[in-house]
């Protein structure tokens, strides 16, 4: 085993760099997360199931995964469009627009949440316009989706943008000269090349949305069974000093997210492979 | 060039070293008070007053640091190692949790007068100017068309007092009938459109978003809101009966002993009970425990019949277990059991 590893690496410094990587990952990711397993292991299986299948908790799981999915899918469409605009067109103020995309990264999410709530509340600038149409965009799942779109969309733009930049316009021109229509060019030529990046952006945006707390609590309304997200349920348990219950919910969240991420990584790997072979 | 930079670094380092040595010498003492959110201004005033008093009495200069946040979160920080010498939180339940973790001696609530609550408050209603929905008492809150704003009692310690006040009213009104009380509380929370995670969030919902007809709030916070946000927009309605909200204070034994600060920490807490301390509390709209001082502020803090958590609910541990634990009465309101 050791020998074969040594043989594989031609570059020097494999063991020190792998060592540093593993140490770093352990300190920053693995050890903190494993305490979740340890803490929830203090529960009996029956109690664990009782906690994670309580109606309020189940409702919050459905809401968190559902709203994150809707937000991530929306971000894929808007994000690809935005990346396309930023890469392919020249217009005054482009640099400014490009910089604005990163703002949700930098802003404390609570600030984003409060700003969104102020705008979309029934007496806010946007909410006032929506109200006559019968659309209420705060204190319901729609509000949660809006907040999650806000915090997630830079991920899609920033992952797709460099790939689009690399993509030669000549390839599209070649497709056009071979008789492909505009739609055909996009679907058969451009889209397959950016698909892995789109998937990465989707995963990042989705994962970020699942864990988001700061912005959502302000816009959600936090009604039991209706608009309580999973991170809020975890906070609720902590507020009652019920740490094992909090970790039990976190545990389910962790496992579910991990399975989802693995699945999407697998899809991504497959789509990348198809691109190379096809 | 690089020599110059190195020299600068050493110079800066030496300066910091002298400062830190200088500050640890001499008769100086520091104290950390871990408190909850709305007491920020109260303790800013109080700390100044206490520092002056202590300097005069002992010649020692005391620096008091304050930390504020949600009551439950603050308690967790102390349990996780925030080295508070004293805690001044919103409810005894949170201090009980610190005691359970071994930082505070059992029986802490008997160490100081009035259940270790030098100042108290109660739950009142904040309504819009002119009181358009004619809200005078608790039963007006469940009238059709009235929308109530209050935080989620499961995430906000302060909001548990709101819930318990409503329950206590209904229980008294029905002559001790728990089914009736449950019905009342259920009806009340059904008319809550937004359950914010904390009291400040609810205040924003009520004032900035203009949602709801009435906000359930601690009396001191209601007065503060009216003072800060305009007398022309809101009114305070005091119900016929409410709960005595007791935010207790105590010494964190292990930390104070570790810092050698027991004596000064004890003096700090006792100072809350002096005329001076009581006046500062009253100035920040808390109800002073000292009757003579309270009388001076009686115009503001109107007389209201108050029941206690010990009297109606048998203490925090019991109230928590019955109402706010998983599957408790509050959960049943929403899961429909």
C-alpha cells in the first residue's frame, strides 16, 4: 500500500502535503462534525426517532429542503443568464454589475434578511406593489425562498462565469456555419460545456441555502408547522438547553445533505465524463 | 528597509508589553456581567455609578465589562466557558441551567432578597395611537379581527413571560379551569401572524412593518419603545392583571472565585438593592423592589394586580416542563392535540 502510493506520485512532497491536508480537514471539518455524532449518540434510538419525527421537525425538514431546492433551481436560471450577460456583452457599468454580484457574499446575512423583509413587507416598496396582485412575499414560504435566492445566487454566477470565458466563440461560430440554429447551438454546444459548472453552482447554492439561518429568521415569520426552517428548530432546542435533541436534528440534516451532495457530485462526474467521451 | 520594519515591530511590541504590565499592576479589578438584551442602557448607567461608589469605598478602580444577547444564548455561553462573574438574565430557568452545569451553588435564588430579582417588570400591551381596536384587557386580545404580535416562547426566554401572563389571566378568570385556560391561550396564539425569534424582532414587526394591532411586551421595553419611537404613534395599555416578571441576578461562584472577585461581585449585586441602584432601575422603567423608591415612580409604573410564577405555576422548572418542553402545551396549540 505504502509502496504503491510512493510509486504513484512523481512530484516530491506528497506525504507532507497530504499530511497537512488531512490535519487541516480534521481540525476544521471532521472533528467539529464528529462531535455532533458523539452528542447525538447519547440518545437512545427510540428517543432519537421521537425527536426527528415530531410533526414540527418533519414540517421544518420538508420546508428547508423544499425551499432550498426551489431557490437553487431559480438561481441556476438567473445565474447562468447573468454570467452569460457579463461574459458575452459589453456595456457601460459592466464592472459595477460584476462587483455587485458578490455583495450577498460579503453582507452579514441578518442585514440582508432585514432589508428584504423591509422591502417585501406589505408596507414596503416592493410589497406594496405586490399586495394588490394578491401576492404576499413575507412571513410565508415565498419569503423564505426570496431570502435563499438572495444568499445563493452569486455561487452560480461565479462558477459558470469562468467556464463561459474559456469557451471560445469560434466553437459557436463553427456550429453556426455547420448549419445549427441558435437554440441548437446553445443546447448542443454551449450547454454541455457549462453543465458541470452549473451543477457545481447548483450544489453550492443549495447547500448554502440549507444551512442559512441569519437572513431567513427575519423574513420567515417562524410559525410552527408552516414557516420554521431546520436551523431554527435547532436553535429552539438549544434555547431549551436540550443539546442532544439539537444534535439529533443536526445529525439528520448532515446525513441528508451529505447524501445529496454525493449524489450530485456523482451526476457531475458523469456529465463531465460524457463531455470528454462524446 | 526591512531592518526598519523589524525595529518598528519590536517597538510596537514593547509598547503593548508595557501597557499590559502597567494595567495588571495597581489596585485594579475587572468584573464581567453577562446580561440579556434590553438591560444594556440600564447597566451602562449602573456600572458607572457602582464604579464611583466602589472607588470611594475601597480605593480600588473597577472596570465592568458587559455582555448582552438573548437570555438563553447568554446562559449557554457561560456554560460553554464565558467567564462571567455575575449573570443578570431574563428568567430563573436560564440561571438554573448554569447551576446544573456546576458553576453556581444550588439555592442561588435565596441568596438575595425578592427571589434575587432587585428589579421586576410585567407584561403590558403596546397599541397604536388612539387604541383603534379598543384593547383594554386580556380578553380583548382574542376578539375577532384583533391580531397580536409576540415572539416565539420557545426561542425567546422573555416571551415565555408573555405566554405565562396570558395563561395566568385565563386561569384566574375561569376559576382555575385549565381546559379553559388552554383554549384561551390557543385562541390567542392563533391570532399571531408572525412569531419572531426574539423580542426586538417582534418590536420591528409591530413598529416598522406595521403588522398587528397589539404587541405583548415587557413594560420596560414598551416604555423604551414609546420613548425612542414617538409618543404620537403608540400607547401603552396596562391590563387588569398580569404576571410579575422577575429577571434574577446572581454570582457565578466558580468564576468569581477563580478571578478573586467574589467580594466585589457580591458588592456589585448588593448595590442593585441600594436606593441608588433602585433609582437607576426605575429610570430605565423597571419596577424597583424597594417600595419607597417605587412610590416615587408610581405615576409611570401604574399599579396593577400581579401574580407570580411560583404562585400560579409552581416555579420555572414546572412551567417549562408543562408548557414549553417538546410536546408541551405550546406545541399542542400548533399540532392540534
